[in-house]
C-alpha cells in the first residue's frame, strides 16, 4: 500500500470533513423542512371515497411531500404478530386471511407513494390489538393501560412488526382520543385515562419515542386531539416531561375542540418546546363537506374574524405562530376530504381543492402572503384573468363570512352542534336580548351574503361550462341551505317567545324553502347530495320532527 504524502493526507482529511459537514447540514435542512401532509379521511364503515387525493401523484403536484394513510389503511391492522406468537393470527384462519389481504392492499398503496418519492405516514389508534391476542393473554381489562407490563411489551412488538413488515413506512401518526373499529372486525381498541399526562400520555409517548424516533430513526406524530389539546397546563406538563427529538412532532388542530367556526384558536399552538404540525380540514364536516363555497384557508393562515378580539399577546393564526415561534413550526397536515359521518357526498372537489392547495403551497412558502398564494390558485388552477380573479376572491372571502353567521355568529352565540353532516337539529334558543338580536341579524346577513356569492359566481368568466355550472350550482346550494338555517333559527326563537303567528309564518317559509332546495339536482347536475330532513345520526333533536310537532300545536 502506497504511503500518503502529507499534502494528500490533508487533502483527504479536508474532503472527509467537508463530507461530514455537508451531511450534517443536509440533515439539519431536512429536519427544518416543513412537513406538508395530506389525508383522505374516509367515512368509517362505508366504501372509501373516490377522490383525486387518493393518488400520491396528484397531491405531490399540489405541493405535498407526504401522505397520511387513514386508520383502516394502517399497518396496525395488517401485521401478523408472529414475533409474539404465531397462534395469535394462525395461518389458514379467517383472521389471518383478512390481515394478509389488508397487508397486500397497504403495500400496493405504499408503492404508489414511493414511486412519487412521497413520505408515508400511517394514522393508528392506540391501543389496538387483535381480539385473539387479548383473549389469549387474558388482558381484557388491562390492555388499554400503557403502564401495564404486558401492554407495553405488545405495543413495542407492534411497532417493531409494523416497521419490519412495512419498511417503506416513514412514520406513525398516533391517535388516542377516539377508537374506530368500523372496518376492523378482528381487532379491539381501548385507552385508559386518555386525558391524563401522568397516567397515559407521558408514559405512552416515552415508549413510542424510544421505539420509533430513537431505535428506528423514524418519525412520530402524536395527536393532541381529545387528550391534551385544550388544557394548557396538561400540554406543558407533557412538553416538560418529554425531551424534544428531531423525529418527534406534536399535531394540533388550528382551533380548540372540533373544526367549528367561532371556536377559539388553539391556545397550545406555539407553546412548549416540541415542534408542532397544524391540522386543517379542507372539506369541513360541519359545513357542507365541500358542497358549497367555504374558503377557510384565509382564516386559518391570517386569523378568522371571530378571533380578532383575542388578547394581543395570544397567537391567533398560523402565520402569527410561524412568525413568533418559527423553531416550533413543523408544517401543515390537511384532510383534503372527510371527517364526520355520511353525506353530503360531493361530485366536484373544487372547493376543498382550493383550501387544500392554498394550505399546501403556503405551508412550504410561509414568507408569501395568503392572498399571493390564493391569486396563484385562481390564475394557475382555475385559469381566471383580470377582474375575475378579484371577483373570485370576493366570493371566497364572503363565503367564510356567510358560513360563520349562518351556522353560528361571530360571537359564538349558538351551540355549534345543531347542524352537522347531512342533517339539521332543532337549535337551542339564544339567551340574552343582545345576543338573541345579533344572532338573528347575522342569519339575515348570511343570506344576503349568499345572494351576493351567487351573483358573483354568475358574473365570473369561468374557463369551462362544467366549472361555471358547478360554481353557480354550489353557490345556489349554499344560498338555499342557509335560507333553511335562517328559517329554523327564527322559528326556534319565535317558539321560545310564544309568538304563534310568527311560528306559523316560519313553518310556511320552511316548507317553501325545502321545495326550492330539493330542486337543485335537477337544475345543476354536479351539485352534492342534499341534506335530508330525516337525518338523526349524532343529532338528538331532529329539526323536522320538532317542526311537525309545532304544526299540530299551532
């Protein structure tokens, strides 16, 4: 072997140092780069959505760099558990056949993402085990406790098998707030004390961090939803107890609680010492699911109008979060489709596409204004020109104003749960004369804004007849639905006031409004399925049933 000259030795040493330095810089850049993730949230227990966003190539072109697969597309349901005991899911059994088929389906999905160089994440409920494992080890009453020795052992085994059997998996999105088993016939889920930092959140996060972030060098995205998403004391307790790691990200919805307008901006965003990814629902489950114009990206990025009264020292928008705590910003995670249950079912993804595209583009270019990104959408995706870009923006901003006033008020005077999915419940009458008056006034304002939206939709020079038909039809959908909302809220108020004459007037208007609304599919072929008077799921007091009682009473 030839001896290196001193000159060559220093040259080689320099190259090695440059290589190491470059690798470290690249690693730092990679960690700092925002995650721009999307998920299609299929309706549990139903056939999966037929959506363009199922295709990794489509969302990559929109600006996403990773795909989150839904709960029932998770490897948690597809591992064979042979590392623990081959008899848990024995070959030849019905359960094993189901798991193997699920594994094949997931691997095919992952291959499509990898072909597009997209990162792959799986959302998984914890704790979730095969029923036969739970029965075999007699842990029916303890498997929901991550402090239990057997539960901890099986969680670690589960993680190992998930990454061993699905090596393309880049990370897990862990959910402990709820457990869905609608499409998991051979598994069982539970979690004890899901809101307790000490008993559940901290010990579980430590297990997951060790197995996923440290041992595997994979990413863990831990959701705060219905666990430590609203209590700042609990959030900070978790933050203080868990040492930050480049591979650990905490996921937070942009608003407190569920995706309702008038809910407060999340107080835990920008707090603590862990990087945070912000969840945004593009086809809002309580607001039509994309059936009508509903532009929320402006409010999420720059702050909704109802957040303007928040104390100045508080963060009240994602742009403010990025500005004040850039070191904590990990990215954006949209649900391009889904959330909630059943319909409406859309035929055109136009309105959720707008929200998803703007959020994805802004999420990786936070130095650009929301309006700049929006105008790019109007020109690049919709091919609008000149004054039509301004008209489209006016339409979209009006939609946000119309929605919050029609479903609630800018002061959150109503319980937001009175209408959801494809149904409408009887709303509680608003207490307080000032609150009552402004709530009714905002219902009038909402309908007025919807009328302007329809006029704008008709005035814009759309690039195709199909787009024009859908823009106008979906705007009419919003107008006619929010007229029904206005009538029901006014009727509930009249009934509370004991005004029989007004109740009768509103019943007549209610019947006329439903007849008009039900004509939509014949007039506009691309509109979504309609809300129905008979819908009762997750609605305790159906509005139509109440109104039929009032017909008899008055």
